[in-house]
């Protein structure tokens, strides 16, 4: 009877001479293991499995009731991130309102005049269009007709608006506090605009305000008192 191939092979091995033992190795003959190259420092790009530098985190304390944390992306929009960081540290955004807020689209602010036509005294920025998408929570720079007209105004996307990709500079994304962005008063302009109480960089360790006390003491800011016309000619993303 023909034995199965595997069993026949095992039988032949057992019948043969014993396997020779491996020779003893002198430890002195062993080579040292190769030295591997050192790994580079971990990336600070948002989304990587690392800590993001606090220099690249913008904090917005909003009158809508809480703190919003935005991770900025200097790897794709260095000049825009530098501008946001500079203006935040100057206190430029403190007290400004969200003057154009479209439900299901975006919330726009960063204009000291509250009209949608103002900006800072710094030069306009050259566009840094990139591949970051206009998904919910994306933060991008508003501009007028010229691609290189962004200055201080920015917007936060409430719902995906991918048609704006690569035509406006996205410089960051909300990673905490999106509920407070959703609560920003809607309107063009809003009847009672939501304010940025304080904008700061996380590295500066500015403590958040007492939002409960502020809410209790807050009085609405009527748009009429600010004399806010609908922003039709200033920097803004299309509807």
C-alpha cells in the first residue's frame, strides 16, 4: 500500500542517521548588531499621531457660551497661520462679531468694523490654496474678488462646502467646541451678533472667562446699534 507522501517522508527521516548537532559558536565571533539611523522628530501636522504644538492652536472664547479650539496648519498655509497668530496676540479679534452667518454654510468674522468690509492695517496676503477640504469645522480666510486679498476676516464651515476647495485658503480646523460655533447667531447681519470675547494662542495659556457669569450679565448687541449694512462688497465666500 502506498503511504501518504508526508507520512512516508517522516518515516524515512526517522530511519536515517541522527541529525548532526550545530557547532558551538564563540561569542567573540559574533558581530555587533547594525546601528539603525535615528528617527526624525515627530511631525506636528494636524491629524498625525503626535502632539500638536500649542503655537499652532487658536482658542476662541465666544459669547455663544464656550471655548473653540482650532488646530492651525502652518505646513500648508504658513503666512495665513502667522497672520492669525499675530492678530490674536495683538488682541485684534477681541470684541469683534460674526457679521455674516448663513445656516448650513458658514460663520464669518474677523472684521473690526463689523460690516464685512474692514481688515487689519497689515498687508493683504498672497493666496496659499491647498488640498485641505471645506469640511465641517474647517477654518479658512475670506477674501474679495482678488485671490490675494485675504487680510483678517475668516470663516468657519458649518456644513461641507467642497465647491470652495482650492479657491479659498483653508488654514485650520475646529477640533473642540464645534457646538459653540453652531450656536453663533445666524443672519446677514445677525440681529444679536455673537462676539469673540477673546482670541488667544494656546501656548500663551490664557485662561477662559467665566462663561456662566458672562451669559448672566450679557445684553444683546442689536445690529442696528452697530449700523451694520449687509456685507456685499467685502471679503466673503460665495453662497
